[in-house]
C-alpha cells in the first residue's frame, strides 16, 4: 500500500513538472525544454539579435557579438567577440539559459565548444526573406513574447506580400557577389541576399550551392560568366579587387565594366531590415540593364 502511494505521489510530481515545462522548437525543428521561459539569452548572430528585438525580446539579451548594431539599442549590449572567436570566460560568467546561433554561419568548432559546456543552443535558419516572419514568431515563443512577435511577423508578411518581383522579357541578370578575395567568399543558395536578387530579376551564379557563405575559385566565376560583379567592400579595397578582375576580360561583367562596390549591412545581417534594403539592390542592378 505504501509503495503504491509513493508511486502515485511521484507520478503526480512528475506530471506537474511536465506541465510546468516550456517546450520550444527552433528553426531546424529541434526541440528545446526549459523549466521556465528563458530570461538570459545570448545571441551569437547580428541577424538573430535584430530578430530578437523585433520579437520583443531585446531586454533579455545579455550579450551578443560584433556587428550586432540593429536596432540602435543593440549597440548597448555587451560584446563577447564574434561568432567564430568567442570570449568563453565572459560567456560562462553570464550563465545564459539559451544561446541563439545562426545555423551554418557559425564555426563548427564553436558549436562543439558550446555543446561541451552544456549550453542549450537554439538555431535560427532563414534562407529566404519569407523565412524571417516565421523565425521571429518562433523566437517570440522562446522568449515568452508571442503577442509582440506575432504582430511583428504579420506586419512583415504584409510588407513582403506588397513587394513584387521585377518582371522582364530578358533572361535574369547573372550576378556574382564578392565578400572577400582571398579566400574568395561569396553567397550561396541559403543566403537571404540570393532571394533578394530574385526579387530584382537577377540570379546568383552560385545559388545551387547549399550553404550561406561558400568559398569558390576565380575560375569557377569565369566559367559562370556573370553579367555583374558586386563587391561587398569600400571604394579603396574595391579598386584593388577590380584590378584583379581586369585579367579576366572574357567575363561579361569585366568587359562591360560592371564590377562595382555594393555593400548593405542590412542584407548581410539577414535580419528583418534586409527587406527594406531590397529596393536599393534592385536600383543598383537596374543600371546594369540600361
């Protein structure tokens, strides 16, 4: 009798714990369990930090990384390095309940270190502009700010619905987006900028690479023969990069002098403000058609 009663008490206790448990799914579909809604969040992505603020969870971010400057309130948050070079003692001292990481934009060694330290990892993964509202809504669930996140997500969805793809009777403009020259970094199919190019009636020549920021070879670019090369850098560095491209005169972009600097941090962050940057990108590309 006593053993039966004890079993029943334990059963009720476990049931109460299960009821009190907060269950959240991240962008990859992975399930995370918390005893209560997380109040101490660390974000290792500028884009994820921006999303958290939009989701109404900015006050819960205890630390973030370099480059997380949107919105302006994010600039006041403690920095603990960049996504691939963290200051682990400071991170450990913060004792976060969850760490928000952008899937495939963080070095695997960093992920492994976080796992060894037994931190709970929540993955954000947005490959298209239309993924952003869903990511925000899920972050709202994580932070317990579902109402604010839901309203923000709906507003962004309406904004996206109002955006129209550039229509043209001519084939899409082939674009190479150059992030770094050595190694030669570009954007792949899972970068929001690739989706933004589609809205502009253009095509990323490396859209078939299933990764956000892959490394390619100069000869790969020559073979793809882009109509335009956008260099994500300032004028001085762009001049040096343009000189490197001058040797590849068979490339349409080089022959037509359509190798130009273009950088918009909103698109590179891949947060909600990326949507606002699409018009500027389309305007830049329109010059190459005229």
